[in-house]
């Protein structure tokens, strides 16, 4: 089910899953099904991912520093850290799937 339009050819060629996997401005992107040109999520996705990653890393350090002081928290430190890492990988992809406009990829790939 294609509901998002390709910025290169203007045809609906991206679904939520392919749009989520298109990545940020610094990634390679996903090719359009119609024209084959690479597309990525825009600057907003890159900025969102930056701030979300910073908040996640700060949360990991805070849990790491505070956990030894509290007995109940020290038992769950590793699952909380794993949950934060999983959230850093999954939540931006879900947000990318339904937000932010697609843009043509500006990354230069070496010729084969």
C-alpha cells in the first residue's frame, strides 16, 4: 500500500514501512519503486533523531549513576538500559513512518 509520494517522480511509491526504513538525511535512503532514485526523510527527521538520541544517552548515564544508590533500582538497571537502547532504535523509525516529508537523497555514492 503506497500512500507517500516520491519527491523525484511525484508518484505514490512508499508505504509506512519503506518510509520508516528510508532513514535520515545522512543515510543512503530507499529507492523509489517507480523511478529508482533514492529518497530519505527530511531535515526534521535528522533533527528529531539527534535530540531523541541525546535524551536517551543522558537517561542512560543518569540511570547508570543513580542505580547503585537505590537497592530496588540496582536490580533493574540492565533491563532499563536495554529498554532505552531498544527505544532509541525503534521509536525514531515509528515516527519516521508517519511524520516528516520525503526528500531526494543528497548523499554521493561512489561509482561501481
